[in-house]
C-alpha cells in the first residue's frame, strides 16, 4: 500500500541533505518493493519568502494527512530579525503542536568509528547509547499566558508559563517506559522538583505510573545534576524522560557528547490511533548550518538515519531500517567522511558523494 | 573595623568544610590583623530538625544584618520527602530572595594541576576560565502564579511562571558587563528568544544596555546551543549572562567541565547601597554530598575559595584574597589531594589535613 510521505526540506542545508534522502527512497522503491507517494512542501524561511508565513494552512493540512513527515532544518540569519510570531521556528513549533507530537525521541549514539571525535575522553563515550525522550507539545513552549507587556512605570515585562497536566505527563512517560523495556530497562526522569511545583507534579506522576512498569528501574534526577552527569559519566544513562525545555538543553548537550552531531536523527511521535498508527515527524538533530549551505559539504547521514527511524517507527519496516543503519555504519567505518566528521587518514567526501557511498553500500 | 560574618554551615559536608574555613579566618585575624565578628546559624535540614523550618525569621534577620554570609551546603536524603514548602532548599531560596541577591557569580576555572581530571580532552579545558553570571532572584524560581491544582476532570495541573522585567534584566546584565570589562571584554547573553517572549525581552534589553558598554563584545546565544558549545569548545567563552533556570543548568555543566567541582566557589551579590556596599552570600558550588558527610573526606577548597571571594568582593581585601588563592594553587600543585581530585602519584589527604596544608602554605 502507498505510504504518504510529506517532505519539508526547509532552509540552509535542509534541501541538499534531503536530495540524498530522496535518492535512498527511490532505491527502496526500486530494490525493496516499497511504495511511497512523496510530496514536497515549504516550512521556515523558504515559506516566509514565498508566502509570508513560516507554514501555510495548506501545508499544515498536508502534514495532518500524511503517514509521516520528514523535515530538514529551519532558520538562518536572513530571518533572524523578523517579529517573534512569524520567525521560521514558529513553523516547526506549529507542526509539533497541531500534529500533537508529544514525544520527541532523541538518541545520543556514538558510532564506533567516531568515538574519538567526541570532546570527551574516548573511554567515557565509547559505546554510548542514550535515548532522550523529550516532551514536545507542552511546558513553557506553549503555556498561556505569555507575551511582553508595557508596565505603567515605563518598564516592560516578559512572561511565559510552564504548565503540565497529569495526562500530558503520563502519555510521554509511557512512551519512555515502553522504550526502556525494549532497551536497558532503566529510566531516569528529570525535572527541578526542588524548585518548581510543575516539576514536583512531574515526579509524582511518573512515580505513580511506575506501578505499571515494575520491571523498569526508575530514578529521578534534578535537571542541573543531569547536565553535570551527562558530562561526567554519560554511560550511566539508558532512557531519560524530561520536559520540553530541559529536553531541549539536555538532548543537545547529549548530542554534542557523541561528537557526531551530523549523524543524529530524531523522531517526534503523536498518540496511537485505533489502528496503532501514530502521527510522526522525523528530522535530523543538527540545524540549518547556513555557513555551509548550498556548498555540497553537509553531512546527509543524520537525515538518512531519520528516514531509517521513519521506516522503523511509522511503517514497522525494521528490516529495511536495519539495512540503512548498516549501510551508514559501513560507510563511516570505511573511512568516508564529510567535513564535520573528517579525521586523519579518512577520505573526505561531499554531500552527494556520501549519498553515492550509501547507495553502493546498500 | 569589625566585619560581621554569618556562617551557615548547613547539612552534609557543610559543617566539616566550614571548620577549615574557620581555621583560616582565625589565621587572618592573628596574622593579618583582620577582625571579624563571626556568628553561626542554621539553614536547611539542620534547621528543620531543630525548628521545623529550613530558615527561621531570626536567622533571616541576622543574615540581613551581616556584612557577608558564608554558606556550606543544604539538603540530603533525610529531608527529601518533606512537603515542598519546608524542604531544605527553601531556606537557601529565601536567603537569596530576601537579601535580593540577584547576581550569582559562578566561575568555571581549571586549575593547571587538575586539567587532566576533566572528562573533556585536556587541550580543550587547559587554562579554561569562564565566569557565569546567573540571575538569581527572578524567573521561574519565584514567578507567580505557581502551584499544583486539582482540575474538575480529576486530573492535576502544575504551573510555574517565568517572568522578567526590564530592570531585573538590566541590573544583572550590568554586573556581567562590568565583570567582562575587568576580564576578556567578551559577554555572551543566553536565552531562548526564538521560543520564549521573556527570552526575547531579555535579548532586547541586554542589546539596549550594550550602548553603555561599547568596549565589550556582546554576542547572543540560544540556551540549547550554549549547552552544546560548552561541551564542544568551552574556551570560546569569557563571561556568560543568563537567567535563573538556564544559569542553574549551564553553570553546573560548566563547573563539571573543569573536572574539579570540589574546587569551585560562588558569590551571590545584591545591589550596591549609597556606600557601595552590597549584600552578599558566598558558597561552594558543590552540594551537601551526604554519601561522604562526617567522614573527613570532603574537599574544603571550594568553601575556602568562597571565603577568598568574600574577602575580595565584600571587603575589598584583594591582597588577602590573593594570599588564599595562591595557597590553594600551591597545595594542589604540591600534590595534596582529597579523594575527589586524587590522581596517581599524589598524596591523599583528609579534609582536616587539607586545612593543615593550606595553613602551612599561608
Ligand atoms: C528551533 C527550535 C524552536 C527548536 C526547539 O527549541 O525546540 C530546536 O532547538 C529543537 O531542539 O528542535
Ligand atoms: C539547591 C537548589 C535550590 C539550587 C538551585 O536550583 O538554584 C542549586 O541547584 C544551586 O544551583 O544553587
């Protein structure tokens, strides 16, 4: 059956890494008998340039209708000084919110061949494999009231609201418990329950839910301590679950620990419907990298591995996903490197050449 | 003239590291002609045990009246399950709020002799010297409304409010600009202006203030990117200024990068009065470390260096502070190490012995 796929390449290096993804999709269609119906849309700066908004209602509707959305990256200096409400990021945030993608899965994985690229000592990161589950549709990102107001005394006041309900906490914690069950059976829940009532609620509710997942070892950690522990001894973690804002910082910190930001995919998942289907969006962890955009220098592997996550999570095509993951491992182990992961003795390749090598390995 | 000093040793390893601080204070009185009037008080768990609250009104009044407060550490498993409002941390938070200590100075400094203790590759942290200025009396730590409410549908809802006004931003940014002027003249202001209006206000107001500090190179960075950049290339930073919550995570992350958490002091400063005097509290960055408490194992250097910050910032005793800083450098370079910073070939010492060595070096 036809899988409806919406591709939003976005800004910066988004389009060029997505070109390689499309080549691999075509390979899966020709060689593995998969069948996709792919359409393209605009998000972020490129949508602002064409339509004046970072995401049109039409594209939003297409995303709602798709079986999966694959996104490149959004943003760049060109759009940095736009008013808050029409910045490129709002397009991405609207996709997350309207598709109700409450669970953001961000693996921090160290590729054997790349362990030395980490800024951490090699022995601390070798074999590292953490999964961060970040809540993605709640918290201070979307809480009301929010805004900037003028005070009578001539000052201004900026307000945002951090808010979570029981059910918002449960649904994302469930995803994390389930993932822990398929991995090392260890879950660390992260908040600031010592300072924030919303964090205290988070801790209490995750603890309650633990009753249904007694086979999982649950621990709690304050977010500041987690930032420390990630740097000190990252391998102590298996699955981490945390809120939207802490997840933003901690998952980026964890990603950087791996030394291979250009290799990291992510999945954002919604609730399962009656048929077990979830709305889903897949995107690389790296940003739009405007400094190297359009130069055929970007590493397409993070976006290709996002495609692999899509095959696995949205279409239950585990074997096909394995093929792609293995190809990426092989190509990197074979010494083919884009600039971001280049090392002495390796072969430097362009974005397109990296795509060539992946196709060869497949 | 008599300097009124309030010592709040607190919980865990607080009392034993503070014992060494008192020995050094006595040395300064006997050998350098300084004169302090020192009183002791309770904060945190020890105050809960004695008075049922983490800080009594009497101790609060003493703190308001002191020229400087020196704090050890608060908290421990014994008090972890107390209700939110009387947890040990509330004592510390009340001190910060009532004394209006809006500027938290947290240096992340790598001691030459300890560069190898970092989990980062030595060349990335050798010579590292960052100053993080964290806003300490505003933001989500104190914003109203806050709390947990029961919803009609049986769910619960946890709320906290992130809020900053123009003047709160200006006063802490001023401290950061002034510090940058005495250091490398580079200031990086950190928020999530792409997602939070309070962060946008922060960015706009810091930018305005820059007009008065044109000699300082100002940059802006999103908090998630800052978490990455600290791990990737920490030496790119000189002074960082950020809000209360981001400052909590980022300063802990930066502290851990140094590999010598047991060595890091901090200062929390209020506004200068007509005589240029500021309310001030000094404390080590490390916590109460309940696992090693009472065993004479803790590293007293962070607390001793907090005393040195006090001499420098509260009493303008730069020369005396230098003496103490130099003594700490010498003792560490001489190979004397508590367990946390122990390395092959060094001499392992207890808390008390470390105090002995500091006194010898002085
Ligand atoms: C681009 C930005 C809005 C976004 C976020 O803050 O969530 C990004 O940092 C991310 O982590 O996906
Ligand atoms: C103990 C706790 C309330 C405190 C904070 O969150 O500010 C601590 O983490 C700190 O950084 O001083």
